[in-house]
C-alpha cells in the first residue's frame, strides 16, 4: 500500500467522523448539539489537512512506494480490522452513552493509525498536530461520558 493510499484512508476516517458527529448534532439539543457540531467541524478540518498533506508531498518518492512493508501492512490491517467496521456502520446509537462510547473507540483507533502513518510523511509535524487534536477529542468525549450531564440520562435514554 502506498503512502498516498494510507493518507486516503485517513481522509476517509475523518470524513466519516464528520458525518457521525453531524448526525449526532442533528439528534441532540442545547449544549450537546453544539458539542457534536464542534467535533464535526474539527473532523472536516482534519480531512482537509490530510488532503493538503497528500498534495504537498504528491511528488515525493516515499508517497508512491512504501519503504517499510511491515509498517504499511500493519497500518492497512489495523484500519480494516478496527476502524472501517466502526465507521462504515451507518447506524447511529440510540443512546447518548452508546454514541459517546462509539466515538471514543473510533478516536482511539484513529490516534493509533495516525501514529503509524506519520512515519511516511517527510514532515510529520502536520500529522502530529492532528494526533494532538484527536487526543483532545478523546479527552472531551471521555469527560462528557463521565460528566454530570449524563446524570439525567439512563442507559436507554435517547439523544
């Protein structure tokens, strides 16, 4: 798998994140609606940034051939096994707890994937910045999962 193809997977991950958070925002109200809108917008921004990385390094030899097949194979397998099953499932959890748990899992898996693909980019700082922001998403989602906001929701509560 080429570096470009691995970055295209990252774009797909972020695009799916945008779609997921947008759908949650459509179902939510008040502060929760704004919370999911903010995450959606950040995911869209990440997708654009990965596209910019692809454009910037389109002529780099390392982008058309992968020099470490072991890392490339791991990243591809990881994406197919853990990330795609989550993002390709169109169903949005009916409960807030379910929605937050799914989001946390995808964010964690994305961070792991991006840590692998940053090895292919000649200047990894752009990917490292996205990783930092994804970790912030993970922190916010985890806080929301444990927050008092959930005290009014039961496991079966709708968003």
